[in-house]
């Protein structure tokens, strides 16, 4: 997987503009995270910003001299703001205060940051941060709209909550991690722009009584990574997730479900307008036939054993595949997962046929470094044309490899060519995605 896709900030020069607001303290963490992604971070501060955070802090974190003076010369006696504007691959202004938004919208060049922005052809990403009334002001909204519509700026946030000014509402700067993801998206290929992708993730919990459930060890990490990768590359993503402890990726629509039947209802409804469906969830194959109204108690002694009768859960993956086949549609492209403990390729190929999938991603969940709960995975891609075994990789890398397959399949489907695979017949299958780690 090319680093330009999995780590789009690596080797890029990111100019971090810091303005005079209380959220300026978060710029330190933002600079650290951008550097962790491989970016060469060059900080530019307004005069007011230096009242909130010291130049030395950002200089230490970036390893670069902080730019504050529009007339500052480089060691080579080049004009500082022009040299920095030319070097930038991306300009991130965080926090972007109402004052700075107004000055940038007016095309001002009255300080170091405004001069760099006006002189640069690099993409501009703004992370607004201000009082709720400033944010709600028609003047601020008009200034921001001008930057977006005329200058092509992108905006991340703001969030809502309790603000430093003691007001409650929108105006809080987006979290540094979300800004980094927005920066990565800005520099990533938008090869899924205009496409709608549905991703399922995590386990399902099938209730036994008010306290207990039948579940599995899926953490949801693989499905969440796929949703993040598709969103980064421009897709409108609907993530349908079972119970997990993960934070959903920014910019993704999320539906939370518990049981397999709830996941079926959400997924089949969403699949109708989707370009691709990736069933990474580990949907339970069975559920208790009856849910007890009260907690089951231990009986002890010879009568201690309990029997729970089970019923089959709906097969979501096979249902979507059958509907598409019945209509003769090329879309949605359908990706399933086969979480196996033996005969991975054989079981994945059987699922490919049963479920009428275009691609089945097989992995051995008994491996300690691949499968449930870990951040890496070792998978094999199985299609009608053959298998591609992949080396151990971060789940983010596996996710982008899957997205590459979606991009290719959608391009082929759009030209009326066969995409990843076409299925001609099916048999009754198992519970669903059998999915992610």
C-alpha cells in the first residue's frame, strides 16, 4: 500500500496557523500529532496567539523556528512569508478566530499568518473557535462562506459544549485528532467522492435475559478502519455498528444497534441506495429462542445445568446479495468477511459463492497478531478470479486496500464491465458478515 494513501501527511509541509483564542493551547497537541503522521510542521502565530501559548513550545514540538513577523527574512535572505507560502502543501488554521476569519475573507495581509495564506496556493483548512454568539453572527457565517466558496477553504468543526466564556453551544474548536484526520482527507485522493458506502462493524449481542447475552470477541476495529478509510477518500459513509468501545471516525453517519435483527433492518434499508456495502460485522449466527423476562438463577446440585434453545439469525449478507442478483444490478458492490480458525481460503471461497459477494476478506482470528482486538491483520482477498494473500499490516492499511478494491469495482461497474465478481447462484448461508477484529 502506497504511503501516500495510508499516510497522506508523510513528507508534506503543513503550515500551522495559530490565532489568539483560548483554544490556542490545543495547537501544541495538534503540532505533535501532525508531526507523528510524518508532516514537516511550520508554525505561524499571530501577535495575539503569543499571549496564549509561547513560541518556544511550538518551536520545540516542530523543530522549526516559529514565524511571527511578515517581514522576517530566512537565513538565505528570502522573504519569509513568501518562502513559507511556496513551501506549504497544506495550511491549517487552528484555532481560527472570528477576527482571523474576517481578515482572511477580506484578503488582508496585515500579519504573518494572513500574508502566508494570501500568498499560498496550498489548500486551506480552518478549525473555527469562538464564542457562540460570534459563531452565530451573520457576519461570521458570511465571512466563512466567502472563504469556502471563493477561496476553496475547508472547515472542520466547531463542536458544541461548555465554552471558556461560560456560554454553552457551538464554537468549540474541533479536537486535534479530528483536525489531523481532516488534514489527511484534504491531501488524500478523493476517488470515492460522490459514492455512498455502507459499513457494518463490531459484534451483535443476543439477549438471554435482562442481564446476559450471547456475543463474540469482535472489537469493531477493522470495520471502523474501513469506514474511516472510505470517508477519508471522499465517500459518504454510513457506519452501522454493534456494541463497541470505539469512537466513530469523524465525518461518518453512525447507527448503533445491538441485536442481529436490528443490524439486518438498518443494513438492508441503507443498502438500497448504496454504491458499496462492506459487511465487516461479526453477526451472531444464532440467538436464544426465548428471552427470559427475569434473570436466570443458579439452581445448584444435580439440577445446575441449564439448556438454552437457539434459533438461526437472519443472513444479512446473503439477503443483500440475493436482492442484487434478482434485480440484475451491478451495485451495490458487496464485500463480506470470513473470520475463520482453519481452512481460511476454502471457507472464504465457499462464502463468496453462497452469499453472491464480489469480495470476501478471509482472516485467521486464532492468530495472536491478527483478528479480534489487535491493531494488525493478516488477510486474504478472495474473488471469482483467485486469491491475494496479504502480509501482516495495520488495520488501516488493510482498510485502504479494501477501499482500493471498491474504487476499482465501481469504476468497472460504471463502464458496464464486470466488477470484482458476479455470482450466479446461492445456497442457504450463515449469519452475516462473520467479520472484523
